[in-house]
């Protein structure tokens, strides 16, 4: 952990701030994943970690290693891009499976396929075993 | 030349990525170009539809809007989780949004935008009815969401792709 002492203060403060923001958002997302009650609500919580959670940590890493090595280190940027671009693939897979199951079971919380009911209901209060 | 590089943007992107990952040396430049030729030729074997971009100049505007919205909705969703959903008064729900956008690449980008923005999730796209089903974490006004998605993102994507 000694190389950290070589980072000047003007760089250390923004790097630490970005790292804390990224880690904090990822943590809040994980808490939400644990505490929210329905599947569709839980889907939203980890997107905190996959958007600015990742971005904050990636930018902190780019800043830290750029300062330490004295040249721009940019390859972490690709991490952020690929995390963002691939998230919808798994998300849509999970979401479609859940919607299909709920429609098959006639769950009133999901809008039906044929003539649409006027308003989609809120999340069930009791939740479901996951 | 176009036989070797059927997708010039893809090839350039791959070479750039190779050099960013491995550091710039003449050897890696040659290797990166070789990789991009193999990738481009195998890509053309799949016969994907060639994307047509009509308005390059609108892309920075879209990127700026999306980055700003991601920051804003990160704060909003984090606050909702921390306050236990405005103390139990938050309601989530589904919104169906009719889309005019039909270009597959444009739809893929819209799906990425909506997924990357916390608080909205892309559930499924129905090509026959040209509708997308979204789930919104904090649903107050359905028509506001329809107007937001259509006015803020879809109109720009339509300009770029169609």
C-alpha cells in the first residue's frame, strides 16, 4: 500500500471522492436489492452499481494509475462501456421470464397482453419468495 | 480494401481498443490490425444489416443528455432506497410506450439508455404492436414517462437513425 503515499494531495482528494461515491452507490444498490419486496422493484437497485457505481470506481482507477505511472491510463474506460452495453442483455432475459411467468399465472400486477387494463397496479406488499 | 475491412468503423474501433489495452508498439499495431481483419471478415459472414447513421452530429447531444440523466436518476433512486421509498409511499408500476423508432440498432441503444438509467427497466419490446413495456421504480404520472422517453430520447434517435 506504499505507492499511495506518492499520490499528491490535489489528485488524492478527487480520486478518493470518486471511489467513495462509486462504492457508496454500489452499496446502496445492494441494500436495495436486499430490502425491496418485489422482483420488479429489485431489478432497479443493482443498476446503481452498474451505472455510476461502476463509473465512479472506473474514473478513480483511471485517475490513480494515470498519476502514479505519469501517463494516461485509459483502458478502464472499456470496462465501463462493456458493463453498460451488456447489462440490458441479462436484464431483459430476467424481466421477460418474470413477465411471462406472471402473465401465465394471471398475476394482476403485470399488464395483460390483450386489451390493456387502465392502470398497472403497484408492487405487491407481501412480495414473493425469491 | 473493402473486402479486408467490410466494417471500417468496427475495424478502427478494434485497433484502437487493442492499442489501449496493450500499449502502443509497432508490433501491437500489426497484431491489432490482424485481429480487426479477422473480426471484420467473420462479422460479414453473419450478414448483419449495415447500420445507417444519418446524423452523426446529434450523437454528442444524446450522450450528454443520457449522462446527465443517469447522474440525476442515480441520486433519485439512491434517495428512494435510503428513505425506504418515501416512507412506504413510493409506487412502482408498468408503463407501455408506443414507439415510432423501428431501426434495430436504434432500439438496442434505447434499451441501453433505459437500462443504464436507474429507476427505469426495459421489460420487453413487442415488434408487432411497436410498443415497449417499461417498469418504473417511482411511478407518479404515466403520461409524463411516455412524453419523457419519446421526447427526450426517441426523437433524437429517430433523427440519428431514420
